C-alpha cells in the first residue's frame, strides 16, 4: 500500500510483550524491498513460539474499486506456514470486525478481537503452560473443526507504552507524510454504518494526557513533528480533548508539532478551538455525513447543518484547515437531499469536502440490520458489489440509494459542478484517474498525486496534502 501507514498497533503490542519479558521481533514487510526474502532469512535463522500478523483493513472501503484484501492475507499465512511450524495469530481492526470468517478463510491458528496488548501476552503464557485458551480475552480459535470465540478485552483505565521504538517511524514519516497515535479507544456514538464500536468497544476509554505527551516527545526525538490522531472523534468527550490540549500547551508542544484529528461537529466551541490552535492543531476532518436533516436523522447523527457551519467558522477564525466528510447515498437519499447537502457545503465554504458515495455495509451494525430487513426483491437494487452469488458482507458490499438513479456518481459530480473544494466520487470508468495524476479523487490507496507530494516533502493529513497540491496545480 502506498503511501505506507505505520503499523502503530504493532508498535504498542511489541512494547507490551517486551515489558512482560517476552523476546519480540518485528518483520515490517511494508518497508522491505523484498518481503519474501526477508521472511525466508528470518525464519531460517530464528526459532519462534508464535507468529503475529497485523491486519488493519479488510478492504479499501471505497466504491467502485471495492478492493478486498483478505485473499492477500490468506496468501501471507500460507507463505508463513511454509517457513515455520509456529502457530499464527492475526490481530488488528480488520480482524476484530470479521474475526471468525477471517480465521476460517485464512486457516490461521488464532485471532484476537479487540485490544491486543494484554491478550497477546496471555496467549503466549497459555501456549507455554496450560493452553487454557478460554482464559485469553478476545481469542478466536479452531478446535476439532469448530470455531470458539471469547469476549474481547476493553481495559479501562487504558494505558499504552509510549517509547514507540519497535517500528521505523521515521521511514514511515518520510514516505507516508505523517505519524499516527491514539489518545483513547472506543466510541459511544450510534452512527448506523460504523464498525469502530465493534473493533474497539462502545465505551470511551481515555488515556492520561501526560502519557500522550510522553509518546509525542518520543516521536519528536525520532524526527517526527506532524501527527494524526487515530481516534474516532477526538472531541468526544470534550473534556478529554481539552485536557490534552492543556497538557500540550504546558509542555510547549504547540510550537514543535502540527497535528490533525477526526472530530464530530459537536461538541465544538470557541474555547476548545482556541486551545486546539494553541496546542498545534493544523487541521480537522469533521464527520459531516450530510446537511439534510432527514439524512442526519437516518444516520443517527447528533449534529445539524448549522453545527457544520459553526465548525467551519470557528476553524477559519483560528487558522485551522477544515474538511467536511460527507457520506452520500444512504437509506432515503434522493437527488433533492444530495443537492441540499452540496449547496449548503458550498455556502459554508470549508477548505475541502469529501463527497464519498456508497456505504460499506458491516454485519452487526444498524446498517447491516437495515439491509437484512429489506424485501428480498428490492435489496439488490440498493447494493453494489464486485462478487457474484449470495450477498456476503464479509466481502466489500456497498449501499447506494436506488433513488439516485443508474449513474449516482455522475449525479453527484453534476451537482458539484467542478467546484475544486470537493473530492468527487469516482466513476467506475475512471478508476485509473489517480494513476493519471487526478488529485480530485481521495481514495488514498495508490494515489499518485498524494505519493508524489509526499516525496517532495509534503507532510500532514492526506486530505490536506491533496487540497494543497490542487491549489498549486
């Protein structure tokens, strides 16, 4: 994948296993010019008790490409099997969402859903001793042809090792343009489409702001000064976001780093945005979804369109770049609601807006239930997919309201009407647009304008790099 994204989960987990006295090595195949040779050399020289594989994304969550990554994971497991007899465990957000089907599909020995830091230590101890796998939180395993699954672990209070010294963060920064970290885990929002609560829990588990400062200082010492918070919504709860900013200001980090965050339009106010600016915030990507009241209600969002307008004004007044992420095509979407949303976004004038079209449907979400309850004779008219046969939400499956017609991407593009503040939805016939140097597309995977900008020294959130690249064209 290019640009490369640093596997911060591996960084956190390796720190945890090392603290527990477990010898830990990381093979970062993303940065290896010859991944197969790297694995062959390692396993020929080492005897290992357990091989862990991090699996961040099941697919690219982008229609119409609908790139599914699970077959590649299966190939990786097969290659590892040919090199070592050690059991294999899969973890990461992608696995946490689809634990049992991934284990069946890939043939791995184990998987861990939810937080992996303490679970992986527990699994290693069980492999060394009694093999009481039901005692390992979040473990999924196969026994006698049957899949077993334990409840995930959601530790609270929540703490992570801060050294960040197990992966080559500097190389990821140079080639990927940013470095990620977590200030909390879990999400208590009820957005109908989101799988984050499945992967990270529904309860907000907050890190101590002083611990986050320690982690940032460790990254600064590695030459990294542009960060992206990987939280679902940085400002939920507001009190935690405010406390983090105060801690950054107390340690004068606002003059040493730039950082970006995903945020909800509410709660967001003058006092918070002022603190964020002082603490070094360079840009915010707001979960806008829509400016239509009916669609916001459908998505179970807690903001209204005036909250979007207020968020843009506040960012403008404090010189913070602002993006509004839209999610078009959900249940009940019509040309009228799309027009209402796009016209309102043009009016409030964010730096950029993402006009994503199509909702990736995950099982065990409200969106998954909506699809399952629709009449069978009408369901396929809403669904878009690349595979044949029965509907299988394990594979990339997208919902686009049939009211948007046969060419919904063209409909949205016509309404955007060339406004360069928008990242437009991709038409299937234009899937090679990014390869040809079109920065109007914000599928970040293999995005040539984005990759080239980073190679030239651009740093920041990918939407901010792309919108600045477009301004410079």
